[in-house]
């Protein structure tokens, strides 16, 4: 089995996870959550989204969250921005990395952003080149690369086309999403294999939901195709408000446990991530779906990388 020696874990819980919670958390709670994750050694923590609070009230105050956690050495702190206005807010808050998002499914993109795919790229063109000129890092997300709740099967060629367009626009990294958790390993191998023909594999990431219990197997398929960046959410937080029935993201604890068990380094303290999730679980008033949290630590087979 060919595996990379190291994987970068991109923690999306404070944004993609919390935006799906029924009750918004306070800025103080979200800052504490981000700080716990940073202290756990996660190299990338997506701290929030600069979207209209009327659309996503859970993300209100993301500028303040960013300001309060900014300045930590050795960690990237991206914020999601949907348009020029969001970008201006991010820059005023001191962001050094932004993320933009579109989809491989026209219907899903309209439900999610009130715009078609082409319109999304028109919006990005208003600020992504400027962000690059100003030295900001830009991350791009492509949702529904493996299936859409409205259109069903999504052609691989469509996912490749959208991802390649993001790379051409200037995105340093393009994250390929299984938004409704329908992918299986052979499908991941096929999609990533096709993507590598259009985008260098070192610029690809995967964002896999565990709706049907296949996320870890899908990560393994992506790693064998050369991907070394994987998105996850502490505790398995998340889901998608525009994808009925889609449960949470791949849990960071479950991902790190598997990677360390296979001898793949991450630089992440698994116990500290679990502590962050348990603390958040108390604030949310419910258990989180991470299997590692439910089962607890296993006897060590080898030192964690």
C-alpha cells in the first residue's frame, strides 16, 4: 500500500461544522473552540464565514473570532467568503487566507448560493486576483463532486472542469467535496485520478462526509492517488443545510486515529482534539458523532507520529 509519510489535516469544524448547528454559539465559545484546536497542533483551522447573518446566523461575528485568534504562529486561519463584500470584510479583519466555494451541480449551487456556477466564477473574478496580488492564500471548495441531492449523479467531467477553473483563477488549493456522503473508494480513485490530469495533485484536497460510513475508506483511496490534504471536523460536526439527510463531516479524531495507526504523521495531538470536542459537546448539550469519542482510546500499537 502506497501512503504519504505526512498528511495535512484541515480543521473545518468552527465553520462547516458549527454553521449547521440549530443554536448559534457565542463568539467567546467559538474563540475557545478555535484556540483548543490550534493548541492541539492542527495546522489549518477554518475559523468562520463572512456571510450575511440573515442567511447563516451561526457565523455572525466571524470577524471578531478571526481577530481574537489571529497572530498564532505556525497555523493557517482561513475564512470563507462568498463575494466581494465578504472579501473586504475578511481583509479588514486581518485575514491572510480566504476560501471560496462553488459546486459541480448547477441546482445545488443555486440552492446554496443563489447563483449559477458561471455566476459564482464571475463573483470570484471580482476579488480573487486582487487577493493573490496582496499575498493572500486562496482555497477553493467544489461541492457535490460525487453526487447531488437534486440532480443525482454528477458527471466526473463536470467536477474536473469546475476544479480546474478554480485552479486557473488562482486558488492555491482545491478541495473536492462529497457533500452528501455518497462516494465509495473506487469512485474517489476515479475522480481524483481524472482530476490529477487537470490540477497538480499537490494542490488537491478532499472533503468527505460520513453519511453512509464510507469517509475513512474514501480517504484511504484519495491518499493512494497521491492526495496529502484532508478536511475534517472535530467531533464529526456538520452536515449540509442544503442537502437533506446529509450527516456530519468526517470526524477529525477518527481521521487522525487512522492515520497515526498507519504510521502517517500529522503533527496533531489526538487526545487534545478529543478534549476540544468534549468541551464543545458540553456547550452544545449533546454528544458528538465521532466514533473515537464514543469508543475512547485504544491500546497503542506504535508511537503516534
